[in-house]
C-alpha cells in the first residue's frame, strides 16, 4: 500500500499505513512521488521507513540520485511510467531501436531490461495481451555495460509529466481534496 502524494497530512496518513502493517493487514508499505527531500523527511520521522517509493522512472528521467537516497534508507525504487507513456518519441528512439536490433528485442523490452538491471521494480502498463507478454519476455538477455551507458546518456533529469516542487502542481493536487 502506497501513500500516493507528499501532500496534506502525509505523516498521519503514513502512520495509518504503519498501523495496518503492524496489524498484518498489509505486507509492505511505501510512498509514491516522494522526491529525496520528502523521502528523507518521512523516513526520519516514522517508525517503519517506506519500503518502496514509486516515482516516474524511465530512460528520459532516470532518478539516479533519488535511487541512491532510497537505497540509503532501505527503500526500493519502483517505476511508474517505465515506458514514458510513449512520450518524447519513446517507441522510435534511435538509441533504443539500435540496441533492440542487436538483441532481437523491441524498444520497450530494451528499456524495461535497462531498468531491471538497475534494480528498479517495473510494472509496465498495457491493455494489449501481446504487449503484456512481450514486456515479460526480458529475462533471456542482459544488456552490455556499453549499452547500459548509451541508454544512461538519454537522461534529461526532468519529468515528462510534472514537478512535485512546482507550486502550481502542488496547488493542483491540493485542489483534489
């Protein structure tokens, strides 16, 4: 069970997750969309630090620094949007296409394998059975260090969706209450 956003009464909400975990109602608890500052803050002020932090993670927003902080606090990184929801011409990216040809894999398979090799938990979204099957077929190859480095160069360090530190984004989420 994940606390979805770092807004409102995040401490009260997270403590409710802790209680449910202690009662055996949940097998794991965590957070979503917590940047390093929010993760460090909550992990330092609760009894059971988050086990997972689900953040936008894909080849264009790789969360390298955030992942280091998560690991420091025993928290696992989980990607939402591991295929960038197709944005930024993801499925026709020439670097991913070239690497895919080398291994006989699709762009999506290359990107998912890259995340997996980095220790990122991945849950790709699809409504198509053939794509779901293809997304599972990533365990029969390993990307070389050279290919991992090529993909690492695709990082823009910016969200393709929104920044949780942007005051307008915060206002938008606060308006949902």
